C-alpha cells in the first residue's frame, strides 16, 4: 500500500493505481451549514502570492479549511491553488454515484492534487481495488472512469468512510457517493489543493478572486474519451476478420495455419471475456 504523501511527489501516473489506496483519516469535525441550500463548484479561494479569500457565506467551512491546510503542511505537500466545493441541500445530481476519482488528467504532466472531503451523512464509499492498466490503455483516449466501472464488481472490497469526519484523498482513491434517495438533505464539502489552475467555466465565480475561465472541461475533453473495452473489442474483431480471411487463402501453408489459428484462439478467448463485460 502506498500513501498520499509519497504519491504526492510523483507525477500523476497509472502505475500508482496498483495498490489498495485508501482515504486517509484527518479528524472528526462538526460543521454548521446555513439553513438555505448552497451549491458551489470549485470556487477558487487561494492562489500563489495572495491571501485566502473565502466568501462570507462560505465562512462556515473555515474550520475544515484550517484542518486541511494543517494536514497539507504535515504531508509536506505544497500546492499553489485551492478550490472549495459545497453541495448543501436536497440531493439531485446522479453523476457522483458512479465509481470515479477526482483530479485525474494526463494531458499535461503534473503532480497529483489532494482533496479533503467531509459530509453530514451517507458517507463516501471506496473501492479497494488494485488496478493494473493494460499497456495499450491510453488515458488521453480512453475514459478511466468507464474502465473502473467495468473492472469493479461484486468481488471488489468496498469500505465506507465516517460522516462528520475529514479525510484526505488523491486521484488514486476510487470512490463514489452511495445511492441516496432524491430529495434527501445532505451536506458535502470538498477542498482541492491543485498544482495547476482549473480553467473551467463551470467553476463558481469568487468576486474576491476574479478569474476568466473559458474552457468547458466536460465538453472539451472528458466527453471525447472512449471506452477502453469497446475500443479493444473493435480492434480484436477486426483482427479476427483479418485472420479468418487469410485462413481462407488456398495457398496457405500448414505452418501459417498453425500460427494463425493459435492467434485466433487467443483473440476469441479475449473477445468472449469482453462480451461478458460489455453485456
Ligand atoms: Fe469524488
């Protein structure tokens, strides 16, 4: 098992998924959210050479910010940007209850971010699944979340963290929000210490820290990624057709037949596995 502290010193990579990566306990905490609904997505509250700027209506998150800043200091991990996410009110979104990680992107080489999470009840579930990515997995082409969804199954060990408790995570901790009945009131807070600015127009604007984000993260990149398993299925199917066509060649030698058939068997075996996975 590796830890956030050591992973924090290595550029974001696929090899670090090869262990049971757990959220790290920081401490219990009582927070007092406002009575009205609050929904804030990655509001920038700190950037280099500037003081922390927490909008007044988000000051109730300050005890968690203090705790997370202290934890980052103890880890010895310095990140230039800090974003705050708050979902407080009736649960409506469904995107969080699928297996995912926060902050995975290999478009540019960078150190992993650290996220601190807290919730009032129905806490985050974590999949303890060491993952060995196939050599042909390309994170700039294939959707890593789709990959998790395909390989995490009933046999995967799942743990649930505690509510009203702060945990540290990094992009190697595979997690999801448990299914919550729509309409249930819940509070979730996340602090993201990031090595690069998250240029995303979906981020909530902080008037005390003006930004001019123009990129739409979802539309520009994430939506263009394809399923690794579907991609592989397509490739193997083409290979299968290619080989069967060659086997029909009247001039084929017995050695070639042997060679091609052994390949064909391997392809068929993998195609069968993929069919089960994709069904
Ligand atoms: Fe998450």
